[in-house]
C-alpha cells in the first residue's frame, strides 16, 4: 500500500473514526419511527449478516438494521457477524461499514463482545506432528484457514484504525501486532507467509510507516537490505495524520522484517528440509540447501525408477512434499521482499552447489593409460564410465587422518616466525618428496611389470610351458593349478564340495554379526558395521557407494577390515551386478587400507585355483563367471596388479579347451583396459589376438557357440578400425537451398524463403536443376511443410512458369512410376508425392482434370478391363495390396473437399462409386485401411451410405450406368463440356474424321530437309456405322458382363426358393408366322401338367400394365446398349488417337515427318 493509496482512503477512515468515537460517549442512536421487534425480522437480518456481510450493499443492510430493535438479540448478532466475516470472499470495507453502523445502534456493548471473537478466529493453527497420511489434510486445512483469516485480519486492522477499541487506536494497533506476532512465531514451516503478504499489501503504509523508518535498521539486516531510499512522496500531506502511532509502526516493521529474514535464512540454509524430514541426516548433507536437496531427491527418484521400474509411494510423497515446500517458501520470500522494498536472499548457484558435499578427486596410482577415454577407441566408452572408474572419493578430505592411520606432521615451536617459516619449508619439502615418491613408484611398477613378464615368458614364438614352471612368482602362486583332473579329490569329496558351493547362502549382515565379539568389536560399532553390510547389496550408484565407503572409514579397525574382506569375498554367484560397485568400494579404501584389496584378491586366487581343479563341472559355471568378472573389475579400478591379470589370462590360454568361457568373460570385462594400458598392451595383444588366441582358436575344434563367444569378446575389447562414413560435401549454394527448404521453411517464414529463392541465379542451369530437384523430391521435406512448398511453387509460377510446369510433370511422372514399379520401400515417397499434388491443386497450380486423371489411374492402371475383377490378380496391384487405397484417400483428404458443387461434384460422386467397387474387389481389408477409407468417405459424403460388399458396389455401378443411359446423348455432351480439355479433343476428332486429309505434325521444321514417311491407312468409318462382327462381339461381352453381375447379386441374396422352378424352353419362331395384331403385345404362357410342359400365346393390350412395363424395360435395355456402344467406340478412337500421336512424337524426335494418305 503506497502513500497515495493511504491518502485516498484517509477521509473515509477519518469519518468512521469520528462516528465510532462519538458513540463511545453518546447513547445508542435510535432511528425515527417505530421499530420492529418480531423474531421473523430479526432472523432474516441474522441470515443476511451471515451470508451478505462481505457482499453488501452496506446501505441495504444499514436500512434493514435501522428498522429493528436489535437489543434482545445482541449475542446472536455478534455470532452472525463473526460467521459472515469468516466466509472468505467479499469486500472487508463493506463489513467494516456494517459493523460501525451496528456499533452506533448497540454501543457500548457490541464491539467489546465482537472483537475478542474476531481475534479468536485469527489464532494460529495448533502444531501437530506431520504424518504421511495427514499431510494432504493438513495442507487443505491450512489453505482454508488462511482464506478465512485473510479477510478477518483486514477487518480487524481496519477496525483498529477507526477506533474500535475503547482505549484508542494505540490499543487496537497493539492487538493487531499481537495477532501477527502469534502467527509468525508459531509458524516454523512459514505457512502463514500468504497471510502476512496480504496484510502488507493493504496496510504496509498504515502499520509499517514510510520507508525512511527502514534506514535505521539497514545495517542490522543480513539477508535483506533496503532497495530504495525515502522520497518526498512518502511524507503525508500537512492535513493528514498517522492513524497508527509511530512507535507501534516501528515495532511492526521490526517484527515483519525479522520474519522475512528468518524465512530467507531458512530458504538458504535448508532448515525447512530438516523440519520436514525427521530422518537422520549426515553432517555433510546437513549443510546442503533446499534446491540442492530437491535435486538430490529428484535424482534418487530417477535412479529408483531405473532400478525397479517405478517410484515407490514414500519417495514420491517425500519429493512432492519437498517440492511444494520449496515453491511455497520461495514465492513467499519473494513477495515479502517486494512488499517491504528489500532485496531477496541470494540462493546458492549451480557452481556453489557443486562444491558442497564430498570432494571428488583423482586417486593417485601407478597405472598410466594411453588416453583419457574421450576419443574414439579409448579405454572407456564414455565420460560417465570414465568418471565411475577413475574419479574416486579421497577419504582424507572427509575423514579425520587419525581414523585412516595417517600420522600428522609435527611442528617444532621455536618462535612464532621461525615456526611459520619452518612449516612452509616442510610443506614444500613434503610436496617435493611426494612427487619424487610417486615418480619412483611408477618406475618401480614399470620395472616390476617388465620383470614379471620376462618371468612369465609369454612370447608366442616358444611353445607354452607347463603351469608348474611359473611357480617362481611368489606373489601370484598358482602352482597347485592343474591342467587335468588327476589331482582331484575322490568322488565323495568332490560331490560334497560342489553341493556346498551350490548351496552357499547369500551373505547377509546377520551372517557376519556373529564374528563381531570374537574379533574385538564392541556392540555399537558391530551393529553399525552390520547395518553397513546390509546396505552394500542395495548400493546401485556411485554416490551411495561413496557414502558407504566414508561411513566404513569412520569404523576403520583391523577387525572391521577382516569382516569386510570376508563379506566382499562371499558375493552371491547370481549377483554379478554388484561387482562394479564393490570394486569401486574397494578402490576407494585401497589407498589407506591396502589389506582390504589384497585380502579380496587372495580370496579370488584361492577360489580360482579350486575352480581350475573342478573345470569339468558345469554346475560351477556361475561361480566361474562371478570370479572372472570380479578380477576384471578390480583390474579396471587398478586394485589388482597388471601382471596378476595377465597371469590369469595365461592360465586360461594354456588350458584353452576348458576355459573358453572364462577367456571370453575376462576379455569382455577388462580386455579393453589391458589392450590400452602401456605396460600390458603389447603382451595382451600377443596373448589375446593373432599370436596365441587366434592360433589356438584355429587349431581347436570348437562348436559354433564357443566360436561366437570368442569372436564377440575379441571384437568388443578390440573393435576393428572402420573408415568413418564419408559425408558428401555439397556446394555452398546447394547447401543453402537445402537449408531453406528443410530448416527455414515454415508458415511464418514463407515470404522470407520466397524472396531468397527468387534471388537465386535462375539462369544458371546447375542451380535451376538443383532447385527443381529439391522441389520435386518432396519426400525429403518434412511432411507438415509440404503445403508450404506448394505455396512456393504457386508464387514462383508468376515469375518462372516453366518451373511450375516442370514440377507438376515430374510429380505426375513419379506417381506413374510408383504404380508401375510398386516397390514397398518407396511407399512413403509415393504418399508425399500424392499429398504434394493435392496441395498444388489447392494453390491452383493444376486444375481439377489432372486430379481426376490421377484418381482414375490409381484404380484402373494395371487392370486389363480398366477395373479390377474379384478373383483376378494383377502383377502390379495385387488383391492384398491396399496401398493405392491409401494414395486415393490421401489425395481426397487433401483436396477432395473442393469438389462439392457442379459438374465436379458429379464426377467425384461417380468416382466414389467406382472407387468403392475397386475396394470391394480387394481381399479382407486391414483395419487401419478400413478406417482411413471410412473417414475419407464420411468427410466427403457424410450422408451417403457406404458400399461394404461387392454386390452393393456392383448394384450401384449398374444404377449409375442406367442413369447415364437415361440421360442419352445430352448427358455425354454435358459431361464433355465439363472437362476443360474435352471440347478441343472432340473438335479435333471430328475434323480428322470429316476431312480425312494428311495432317502435318510439325510445321516448325519445314525448312529442314527431313526424311518424309507416308503412312497409308484405310478411311475411318463414321461414328454410327458398325459392322456386324463388331456388334456381335459387343453383344457377347455385354451379355457376359450382365451374367457375371447377376451371378454376384444372386450369390449375395438369400431369397426364398421360387414357386415355379422349371426351366424355360427355347421356342423358335416359325418363318411363316405372322406378327401379333396391332395394338396388342404377344406373350407366351408356360404351364405344366404332370411332366409335360405346354406353351400358349396370349395377346395382351398395349395399354395394360404388364405390356407397358415390358416395353419400358426393352427400351431401357436398348438405350443402355447404345450408350455402352458409344462409350466403347469413343474409348477406341481415343486410344487410336493417342497411339497415333505417340508414333508421330517418336518420329518427330528422330527427325522424320509423318503424313497420312488414304489407301
């Protein structure tokens, strides 16, 4: 609330203050006239106060109040006012006007009864422990409470300024301050921030005073500082005074600013997380901020979802609760900062968040790799894998040195200055010594590796030596490993050990708890160690593993390390997924607890020797897999020495037949590491590739499974070098054109692309051809951008007409080639081409005749009689191929809605009938195709029933043909006039038939001395003259077609059997027999008596119903035959003309002139 708002409301508040103060001293006001004391009227008023106190209008309520006595119902009126004020919706100023008016009638008893009850509504919510079940109910109750208290607080604040307390405005403002203090102090979750923000929005200036009061406390505000200085406009005019005392304003500002600072500190320090979660939080995580904690919770939820496929309800509940708390607190603090003109607290950035928590550093090691894994073919697949194996936690940074066994450096105190100098000198010397020690350690490791490799004698030029000769290696003693089973124990002992190994239970925390007392651990650390062992199998990410390693470091002791070695050495054989995490756990402890890694490796070596003795037992395959992969993981974490891993691989290669699976598993686990480590690269290649493994693989008779395992393992750790796919470098202009059409083109950039395309060098044939290719290979453009490409063609047509013609020609050619080839992989291209053609029609690049020609060609091309027939297949349009239906539906969906009137509507109606006949000739239609066809028909002709069966389609075609027959020649002429090109073709045909003169094909080449060819043909017959043979053939084909259609209809109908099922005999008419009488029609009546049929002639008048119907049927058949004859002859002439034009075009291309003469 600014000073201007305060000044605008000051006169009204001053007037109300005068009224209230007057009636504290005077008697209650009595309106003139008689007052009603009936219960009914008072009940009505009470109901109005409950429902309309905040709605008003105040004048109506005041008028109703002035008509009643009110004195007998004082307590009821107070309760009604409290209930009406708690509705949560309306204008508090209306309620204040009504309350002041009631005060004038019921003073001095009304306000002392009303104000305590209003203050009781503003009491803070009782604190209750947050439970999982009651969180939602608690949030709902808080929302309802805040909505109720928001308006009540405004009413009380207004009443305090207008003197509602008899002691004066100071008492009222103090009561408002007490209410706010109670709401703020009892709000550890800061749920009342919306309530405080609403109060500041309307009473900031009135209760907190001008902004200059914040200057004095500017230096005492650590999280919020004044954002603006006091201006002259903050001062009130001379005729206005403060309605709230200045002392109370200062206290109120301090109270609100303190609340804002606490909220800011909570947001920054994360106290809301500690109050929301009663679980144990470590000292490191305890200092994290709310955003960081929210991100960590989100990450844990994501990892849980990846692991189990779902997020459990408790995790989701905790995350949702934390998210709501953070959002609510952030929004509230920001709103308070704006209202108080203070700067909001600065939250930690992403950089500062990354610095909190555990410090991740690289652990020192003598291993040196060829590269950092970021390049193709490096030691690691990606950056995440490299971080997992190389970036380990340095325990020295988070665990006291005394727990890690590191001796602290002693300082000699010979004076303050000498002590500092000596300390710095020791630091520098220590750093130099550390670097020298690391360098010497690397040299010793390299020398040791070379010496061990020389002792192993792994050169492929010499035959493999027996394993017993390698017993000189003291650190990796495998002299008990045998290549055969002769040293095995007896059958009973073997069977018992196998059963014991297979029946080995999964190690749990309880299985290691029993040894706690024997190894010197007290009950407290033993219990914590047992809990750590229980959490290790559930560690599924490196953050959890690192935290468990830190926790074990706090429990570090010799007994704890022994228990840890036993636990890690007893990994269940079916939990190989734990091995990478256990390896990271061991590698984290290894720099400060090397006996853990050494103990685990000794257990693995002992287990490996046992497994080599039992190599012919298949039940131990899972144990072998676990052992080999554990070796490989420790090698990648650089816990196991490289020569130890090479020796294990050498042992496997010496007994190649029985260790194929072990070799494959070892190479898959750490083969890539061995091949890229400097000290083992050459030796590993000689062992694992061509020199030894390939030779043994070639000389051994292996089954296909073993061959495949070795090949996969070898190529996984040493993938072949592949030439990178060559990227064709396009000329800059071509790349620019492609960029315009593929990336830039969209609806809002259409004009921009048009201008840029027009600026191209169209006279350059190379650029022109590439633009044409880009506009015709429409399938390379996004399907949704095809309409915009058509719009470009339309716009370019005005400037380059030949370009638009070339585009349309190529699109039509692509559609035709697609029908001829019918290659499945080009189906998407065909869809795009048809869609493009429809869009070109929408932009008036092509006319309707082109669309109808394409539609008819899609259902007729490739069929002998022009239409498909059930049971007759086509080599390029099979009965089970529905793609042409998709093409037709795509084209009709694009532009079919335009054919809704006139001749085009009739053409489309005729086509849809034939199209449904075409669809009925197919086999059982797929569901998606059927839906597409149904949607298209519903869109174009929603009221026309669909033709589901072939019989229905055939009947519709017959009806269509009969309707055309009724129309006669006029319908044919009308149809021809509708086509834009048909009149020219008809005139040309008539001219050719009438003149029958030689027609020059090309007049432009008259000056050229071309060769002249004369074609002699017979004169064409006239239109209506048909020879007898043609009539006979036509009648035969027409009868056959009618018979097929009738048979199809008969097959569809299941009518009742006819009453008269005798065959009609063939009756020949005698030569001398005279015709029937004039005015009569002769019928032959067939009757049957016994087994004998009799035929009698009956003369029926011509005006009878049966005679009229028979005559009409005969005339219809005759007209239909004539119409079909006319259509067939027109089609023949058109085909002949097209063949003749094709011959002329071919001859003209060869430079030959064609001339026709009569023979």
